[in-house]
């Protein structure tokens, strides 16, 4: 199975959900508060929707209590991942 990792910065408790470029990271904004892992779950769901894969294929693997996290994304090649990220406005 193809698996990629991605570094992200998470902003919990945002006004609206969103994904944008942030230097060499992605900035992920979620409305969910960072309580009992709920923001991490919201991040996984948001990224899954963005990449068009099931939420079970996205998981936070480091930084569970930090704004800087690493997520693992299954079912996408490096090229597919890069193409989706490059489609975001700079």
C-alpha cells in the first residue's frame, strides 16, 4: 500500500475549516476545540475529504498534543499528494 507523510500546522478552534499553504507545511484550520483528540479527528476528516480518500486512511502519527503534527496518508502516491497540494493557492 502506498503511504506518504505530511507535516502540518493545526489551528484548532478556528472560525471555519480550511487548508492552506504555510511555507513548506500545510496549515489546517478546524472549528473543533482541542479536547480529548477531537481536533485531531477533525483534521483527519478534513484531509481525507481534501484528498478524496476515506478518513480511515489518514492518521496523525506525531504531535498529538502539539500544533505541529505529522500525518500519514495512505492510498496516495507522492505525485498525487504533490498535485493536490500544488493546486492550493499560494
